[in-house]
C-alpha cells in the first residue's frame, strides 16, 4: 500500500477511536429486541388469521373434488353409453 | 457481579449465561455492556451512524434468538461472538442496495470527549467517503485490518473465508484506493 494511504487510514483509525454511541442507544436497542419479542411473528399472524377459514376452505375443496369426480364419472358413463349404443 | 444499591450489575458473559438459561431480562445488561465497542465497529464498517444503528439492532435480534435457542457456545466469550455477528451483519448490509451510500448522519453521534466531536465526526465521514466505492467484502476487509487492527487470520475467521481470500481482497482494496487517490 502506498505510504499516503497507509498514513490516512492510520489517522482515521486513531480519530474514530473517539466515537462513542449515543447514551440512549443501548436502551433503544434493548427495547427493540423486547418489542419484537412481544409482537407475534408475521407467519404466526397469518396462520391465526387463516384458522377460522380453514373449515370453509376444506369444505370448498371437498366440493370441488366431488364435482370433478362426478364430472369424470359422468363423462366415463356417457362414453361407455356411446360405445354401447353405437351401431 | 457488582452490586450498587438495588441495581445489580453483571458483566456481558454473565448476562449471556443468564439469557441462555431463560432469564431473558438480562439481555438488557448484555446490550448495555457491549454497545459502545460494537457501535464503533458498526459505524466504521458502515461509514455512518444511522446504518450502524440498524446493523446493531439486527445483530442483537440475531444474538437474542441464538442465546434463547441454545446456539451460543461460550468458548470465546460473548464479546467476541457479538463482534463476529456485527461484522457479518454489517457485511450483509454493505451488500444490500438499501444502505445509505455516503450519507453521513454524523450529528447523531455523541462523543465521550465533546472537544473531539467535530474531528471524530469528520473522520467517520471521511472514512465513509474514502471506502464508499469499494465492494462490500473489500471494504469490510480493509476496515477490519487497517481501522480495527485485526490480523488477516482473524478477519478470515470473522467473515468465514480463507486467509488467502482476505489477502486478495486487501490487495484489491488497496489498489482501488490508490487508483482513486491518483484520479
């Protein structure tokens, strides 16, 4: 490294040694952690919000499956009938 | 442990042990004991106080989760462990496009010696500007080596890369700083 850059970095190192955190920073940081602990996670919130609708979703899915199955059976029956009725 | 009236002061390692044992209130003591040194590290790596505070908040969240999750091993002491967390969180922040490039909120920094306020603020601003164009890993390596005074081996352990990779980053960073200085 060039001497000039070495000297500049050494000077910045010494001068920034005197930097200190604001007095209230530690309290703010600790509060930040405590606040997050007190709050439910987003995932937890979504699960909790979705829970009352779970039964409705399950019912809708069951109906959709049943309809799909019925359509399939009807199609197969119709196809079979066509085959049987075909001359 | 030091008792002062009704306030019981504990050191950082004791606070970490207590948090890990389920006494989560002790985390405030850990933050209080470790914030001064970690703020200096974060400010030097980020080049400004606002990003440094964000990095510290993120780091303490991670540390708390690790402590209560039983992931902390006390071999190296909690201060070294936190130093590593902050260095890595700062590196990730430097890689992020959301960070404040060369915006220096130096007025929010308070100093132990008010007479030195202007100079230390100016020094942080100067450091931020000097390193602002460097890629995140090169910038982190040069701060840890030249400003924090860490060895290449320590930097490699901190950043989770090989010593050779650290040396390579330092060479590139110095070359970039020379070129910038010459331009």
